C-alpha cells in the first residue's frame, strides 16, 4: 500500500483550480464541473464538491486487491476502483485500485 492522493472539498471547482494553478503552480490532470485532479510538487490532489465526495486521504492498495474489497468497491469514470472507510475519529480514508497498473515502489 502507498499514498495516492489527498482530496479537499471546495465550493467552486473552476475557481479553486485557477487558484491552485496560480498559487502553487499546480498541473491539471483532469477537470470537470464536479471534481478536478491536480499535481502539486509531485503529489496528486483532488478538488471535490462536498455533495460528490468527502474530503479524504487515499492509498493505492496495489495491483492485486482482496476479493472482499472488490465486492464492496465502486468503479469511477477514470477506471479506478475504490472504497471508502472511516477511521475512529471520522476521517475518510479511500483505498483505491487502478486495474492494469503495476505498482511502483
């Protein structure tokens, strides 16, 4: 398992993307009206609307996810598969799997 990305909730995707681009020189990997995926200093960051996704930290669970994970996971429009958990303090944790991608150490 390795760190994949952090997601923060924002009120306006386009406005926030522009702010991160100008302020942190973020690269835009993907953007639509409901979420954006950025890269800042080699770290991936998602901007999400609270109605679409919780703010969270995500971990890539690797190329061979457990069967139990796959049974309860959701497939996203980019082909990734994920499942959310909540830690004892209510923080959202996402386990994410990218089919066909081999994990780099």
